[in-house]
C-alpha cells in the first residue's frame, strides 16, 4: 500500500471571512452548528483510509490547536495522527510562511520522517466529500506527476476561481489563477471532445475550476519546491505544466469554497434545507468533530421549520425558521430567528454570573426575550439583549465596521463576545 501523507494548508489570515477570523484561524471557524471548517478535510482523509495528517498554520492558531488537540487522538495500532506544524524558526528558516509553497517547503524536515510516496495537499476551508483513495488510484493509472482535482462550473463562477484547461486525455495544458471578470478567459473552456464532455454532469458548466486539492509524487513535490517561489497555485503548478505530466481529476459532486462571508452564510443555511446539497447524515462517511458530552437540547413551546439545532441548547417559546442554532445557544421567550446562523457558546453561565449580569445591565449570553434576528451571523458568546431588532428595519446595508457589529455581503455579523444592549436596532 502506498505511503501517503496528507497536508492541510491552514495558515492564511482569512481576510474575506473577517470578523469571524478576528480571533481564530479560518479553518477553526465554527460551521453547521457543531463542527469546525477543518473537520471537513480531516474527515475526508480519515474516511479514505489516510490517517497521517499535518496541518500547516501560523495565524491566530490557538483556537485551531485547541480543537485538534481535543478531537483527533488515534490509538497506537492505527499509526495515525493529526499534527499541527506552526511556523517556526530554524537554522535554515527564520521568517513566517510567505505562501502555500513556502509553508510546505519549510516543513519538509517533518514530512520526510514518514518517507511518503505521495502527498495529498488540501485546503482547510471547503465543504465537500471526496474519496481520496479513488483520487490516488486515478493519479497512479494516469502515471501522473501531479494531479489537480477540478470541478465543472458555469462562466459566472469561473472568473473567481483557478481555471484548468485539459486535452481530451485529461492532461492539463494551461492553468489560469482567478482571471477576474475583466479578462477574456474563453480559451479555458472545456474541450468539445465527446468523451471529455460526458464526464461533466451539466452542460451549462463550461469551465473546470481548480478545487485547491492536489496529489504530488513525493520526489516531484520536493523538486518543484527547490526554489524561492511562494505559492503553489500561482507559481509552482503553472511552471510544472510544460515539463511534467500534470493531469486533472474531475469531481462532479457538491463542492464549495468557503472563502467569503456570503459563501459561508449560504453553505450553512443550505444545511437546514429539506434536501441539503451536503449530507451530514452519511453514517458510512461521517464528519468527525470534538466530543463535548453535552446534554440534549431542550425546546419548550417553539415553532421551528427547516432549521438545525445542535447539542446543549435551551430554547423557549421562540420561532425559528431557516436557521442554524449552534451548541449551548440560549434563546429566550418571544424571540424570532429567520435566516440566522448562531454559533452558540463556549460555556454556560452560572446563576451567580446571571445575577451579576442583571445588576450590571449586561445581557446574558444568548438571545434575549422578544428579539428578532434576520439574515445575520451571531458569533460565539454574543450577548444580545431583549427586544432587539437585527436586520428587520429598512436601512442601507453598506459593508463596514460599525463597532458592535459588521456588515459584509449584505449580511449582519455580530462578532464573538459582542454585547448588544436591550432595545438595539440594527
């Protein structure tokens, strides 16, 4: 059996997901009520039988370290591990990671210990389910040096993604990194070859977008990084296309890059749909996350529809529609949520704490009585008082930092640990 090491790139600042990344790395952002984004690539690795997994990180990594330490522990018989490699100073390197290629290059000292035959390079901020063993078999059958996973997309999405052009044998001939809407990229269209087109699920998908998932032969990756280039997709891969056997593996199933507030919000809300695009209810290929031993959620006299409620919540006489309710969320009587993503809380407050809150005029953690929330993201440990109106009244939704809240992509974000006084209108 081939020796495979999986490398999850987790070190970016995640500026497009700010303020959710203000206090945490992007892969550590809570998702789907009880998970973190990083649980997706790690679970795909484990379900594919690959349990030697490294996470490369350097930015706001404390929350990510904590999650990994408490979640992924293998016994001595599996020879598995999930280990974080943070940016470090050595005699050879003294600076921060300058990009994805630089991050991998600086960690060969650790990666070499396992004498891998192949590296699977992954992103820490995507939602999909893929069998990497099938992906590797394809790579071996093609006798490829590098294989890029790709997914067919329509033109309107293609401009913001890395584009792959391949010949009828699926060998990559061109790569264009995020051309933008002002560039003519029609030359990157999928070939009209009948056999090639049959691999594409829908005819309106005219382009192949890179998923940021790669397989490298071990020696190829090391040779390709024997330079000062900083980024895999922008520099390394385009340089390899002319000299190496680079193929693409077409993935026709659900995949979304959760790189912006809008994509994060929409991917979350879709999970509560009657037929969601991503299925968390697959027992054969589960998504793993931290075991918290929380009690079942308590729901008293509530009206709910197309919503998900995670463990440990207490919800009383509330109306919840098209929403995600995260762990330990407290929602008081008369509250109304519509298209809301609540990340929940890290802890329960004691009776003494709630008494102190009342004396100090500070709302308890959770959502207060009579508060209405629409099209908003409520980050962890937020305190929202009584009779607040968030996203209900008419106002100009211009992007910006407004102190107690942010607006991005027409979505209101209440940041982690925020305090929203009773009666506030946003």
